[in-house]
């Protein structure tokens, strides 16, 4: 009887644990559905006939299934085919816009990594008077909302004659960002200074120490930062719209999709084509998160602890 009485609290705890797990999985499932459903609805719209899209708006399956939305946004459909499915008859130079977005995102990511990691090294490993004060002022100055800098940056790009150029789009964010410096500095602060001191005694300069010792140790964090910066640059819209929307040779993908949406001679946007273009534009970001999502979370947690 004593054993039975002692086992009752254990059984109660087990039942409570199972109930908690079931509730947690149910809540998690609901959150996943809420998160994924908009993406599914985009796919459903992209595979629907735009002209007949609102005949059955509550149907969870594509309305009159067609690949026409993808064909229109890629410029593979004729004007007659596009108009028959409710399209505008217009298309975007998808290949050029995709290439422009890739060039801008890659260049911004590479240069930000180089300059931000060097600045983070200077603010963490190097010892100099007023380092923390300068870092605080630097971060405060650079965390001014980007919208406040839009007009000054635009006037500067105009004066430099870089409107409708990829360099003009890249220049304001080409060198460094506060988040990148803060992110890497948090990790560099945990660097074993005895290794650095030993390298200095052996005659290595700080550039070599950074390139051969510190940077390799922080490679997981650098890769994570590269992914985050690439995603931010790829999804940027406002600045590329002001600088590069006047010439198809400098139009990035987000701006091209906005132009495609505005071409609505039939009175309403080509929702099928627009959702098809948005899905294609989001595909690189989805793949990055699928393959590197766990690394991103782990690196951010490690930098926060340090």
C-alpha cells in the first residue's frame, strides 16, 4: 500500500507531462499553419487564372489551374495568352532583374563582411584609450533610422551622377552596418588574447592576426552574418526604387515586381503573375533558411552569450 501511495504522485506527474506535451504540440502546429498558410495562398493564387480568380474566393485549391502566371512574369506568354487569363499583357525582364539583385546583394554582403569584421576586431581585440566610448557613439550614430538618411543619401548619389546605376544602389550600405559590427564584436570579445599576444611576439601584425587567427575562429558567425546581410539586401525595396527604377539595366527584382504590379490596363493587378514572381523571388531566401536556419539561430545565441 505504501508503494502504491508513493507511485500516485509519479503517475500524476507523468500524466501532466504528457498533457503539457500534447498542448505544446497543438499550439506549435497552429503556429506553423498560421505561418505557412500565406505562402500556400500565394502559391494557390499563382496557379490560378487571374480572370476567374474571384469566382470562388473561398476555394483552397487553384481556380482553373494554370501555369500562366509564371509564364507571364517570365515573359514566356504572348499578349493574347496573357490577356485571356486576366494578365496585363506586360512582363518584366526577370533575368536582368534577378542578375541585378544578385550582384547588389553579393557585393554588399562581401564588402560589409570585410569592413564590419575589421571594425569589430578593432573594437574588441585591440586595446586603445576610449575604445568603448567611441564604440557607443559609433553605434548610436549608425542606428539612426534609414528613412531619415534617405534624402541626404539621394542628393549625394545625384551629385555623384550615380542615379540608375548598381553602384548608386549599393553605395550607402556598402561599407558596414551597426548590426554586423555589434554581432561580430560580441563574439570577438571572447577571443583568447594569449593567442594574439603570442602572435605579436612572433612578429605578426594585426592584419595577419585578424586574417589568419581571429577570422577563422569566427567563421560560423561570419557565415551567419553573410546570410542575414544577403537576405536584407535582397529584400530591400525603397532605396533601389528611388535610385534604380528609371533604367531596366539597374532595376532589382523587388522593384521590377512593383513595376509589374502597377501595369494594370485591365483595372486590377495581375495577382496570379505577381504571386508567381514573388514566389520565384523568395525562393533563394527560402533555400537559405532551410539549409542554414539552425546555424543562424545557434550563432546568434552564441554571440549573445559572449
